[in-house]
C-alpha cells in the first residue's frame, strides 16, 4: 500500500458543484499542492445571485498552482455524468479522488415542501451522490490512494434534525448512508468513503441568500476550513481511514491545528452559529467549546 505523503500533487480530483463555496475551497486547497481538478457543475454562465462559474473556478485553480478542467454537468443526468468522468480520465489519465459536494436545499416542513423541490433535493443529494460515486469507482479502483468524500452530516437519528425539514434532512442523510455502505462494500478495493461536515455555518451563497443573510455570515467560518479539513482527510491512507463521519474542527485539531481564528468571517465574533445536524456525541475541542457551543 502506498502511504500518503501529505500532498495531493499530481492527484486528480472530480468535484461536483465546485464552481463556488465549499467545493471551490476544496479544489483550491488541492490546487496549492499541484493537483488536477475536474470542476463538474451546472454554472456555465454567470448567475444573477450566485458568484462564480466553472470557468472562473478554473482560472482560480490554475492561479493557485493546479490544473483545471471545467465541465458542464448536471449530476441528475446519467449521460452527462458519464461524459464528465470520461473527459476527466481522457484529460488527466485517471481519477484519484471523488468529492460529492453538489447539493440542493429547502428548509421547509412537509406541507410547505412542493414535490418538485422534494424531487430536486433527492435527485441531487441522494441520487446524484450515488451516480457520481458509481461512475467514478471503476477508475478509483486503479488509483494509488483512492478516496470518496461526501459533504454530508454524521448519522445522528435525533428527531430534532428531521421534524423541521424532513425532505432536506432525508436527502442529506442519504449521502451519509451511501458513504457508510460503500465504505464496507469497497473495503477490499482499498477505496475510502468518508463524510465531512462543518460544526458552524459556513459563509457561502446558500447561507447568505437562504438562511440568515449578513448577520449569519458574520457568525460563520469561511469555506477554507472545509478545504483544509478535506485535504487532511484526502491525504490519509485510504485503507486505514474509511467509513468515518468527520467534523471539520475535529479533523484539523487532530492534524495539529490549534488557532482557528483565521477561519472566522469576523475575527471579533465571540459566538459562532452552529450548523444543522451536529450531534452531541461529537463535541468540539475543549478550547473551542465556548466559541462554538455543542
């Protein structure tokens, strides 16, 4: 088994939804090592409310030191996913890492969630993660230290996470269940399947536009914490670290990080907003408890 050297240099990442936010942060951190990144996302032209396209992301990745392949891809479309994966392999010679980041969200109760939005969340979050993983796995089997990372929560079955928005919660939990299942299914192939979730809200367009506006953004951490945490996971030996549900600060604390202030949108904030789905069973590092709660 090839041990990780702590770098993603020369590795090829296929990242869904990497044109902005957390997906782009993971791509940029990998690019600093000299990685190749396939940006599989729908945004080909500028969106009126959302920053970034696959083309601006590609420029950022190359400026950071990586190689980029922008690919228009709706992960609900099997043919589009297959074409994007094929193009990635044709361009870079294989796939080492699959990051399932693309997600749809609507935080509404049962009676306020139209079936159209229910279908969108399940097609993107659950089915899309399954499809992208399934399409990448034949190539991951050939990789030296293959990883699949789903941006989804720990599997805590407390009803408080389901009652307010059952459709969204189930769609996100499907991503985590697939990681758990595939970690066992493909253990003999040496492919790691893990999840990563933030303890606090992250300053993304979704938080700004859908959840709480500028006030919540000020109580959030930047996407870079997820980029750094993902890097720490993806550079670990795949056969030794699989089937884990990871929290961003715990991953980085274990990796030796002690000062998290640089990840705060507002360095002066004395309290950060907790994200959804953070279980009591995964408390923060003791010296961060006053800031992040839990």
